[in-house]
C-alpha cells in the first residue's frame, strides 16, 4: 500500500503482550517473546516505506513494579533479539540508540546493548530508538540538570535557553520530533512516554494487542495518519 504522507518518526507503545498470552492460557512472558517477533516485522515495514526513525517503549521506569520473573524474561528476550538482529541492522544502515537510564539493567543486557550500539553507530539510513528504563518526567528533570550544569560551567547563559537548544539535553537530541504515536491494546494514554517529543504528534490507538500488530495492521494505522490534517496551529487553506 502506498501513502503520500510518510512520517519521519514513529513512536510505538507496544502494549498488550501479557494480555495476549493470558488469553491463550500462556505465561505472560511468552507474550513478550512473541512481541519481539512483531518488532522486526514493523522494523522491516518502516524501512520499506522510507520511514527514518522508530522509537519503541520497551521498558518504562514504572515497569519495575511487575513480577521479577516476568522482568527477567523480558530482558533475556531483549538480549536475544539484539544478538539475532544487529548484524542485519548493520547491513541495513540502521543505527541503534537507547533512550533511558540503563544502569539498573542486568549486566548481560547492558553488555549486549552497548555492543549493539557500538556495532551500528555509523548507520545513516535508519534509527532504531529503544526506550529502556525510560520515563518522560525523569527525562525532563535530567535535561534540566544537564542544562544547569552547562550554565554553572559557563557553557551557556540561562537566558539563551529556548525550545531548540533545550532539545539538545534530551535522549532524543539527534532525532526529529515524533510525527505519529501508535499504541496497541486499546489503552488511550501516553503513559509518561516522550512528552516533549510528542507535542505535535498524531495519536492512533488500536485495540489490537502488540503480538497481533502485523504489517497489515500497521498499514491501517498509516492510512488513518494519511487522512489527518496536520496544520501545526495554522489555518487550513
């Protein structure tokens, strides 16, 4: 399916993995395993359509409240995903980046992530932004602290702060703003995800669980996006 409006940056909230598994009388963690398969499918679709950036809400700062066993499985699946896919991403010219504080993650997970980032650091065709131990409010607080440090160190004057250079203190400083947010599973909220970056994004909420979010479902979301009128505060001519 061809679209005349191609978003540069799409953000995904991959919701419904656990419920997908529960409905099939499976352990919740197997929903996350199946969800990893959809990640690579949608990655392929983004490349095919000329989208430049995808951001994935893989693990939030609030997700530590989940059962430890489920968390451990999630990180193991994450490690396997990168080990399996990073060489292919390298060939695609994809750059892997991380938004969030990964310091509390298991050592094995941090090692795989760091290796994957290093391997793909020169990618120019596509950016795969995985948000891990990410929270929007904590990102904004972190950005304010970094800015204050630059003021203290005489790198910038406090009156010079504006919307453009504030962006330089965010995890996503090198990325364009989000054009489209897609959240699966029927929930209709952003859940502390990329609040600054989503300021002018279009939101699409689908009832489909993430493990069932196929390329065909993605096409439906892009079709709806193409029907939106993005005026950015101006008057339609």
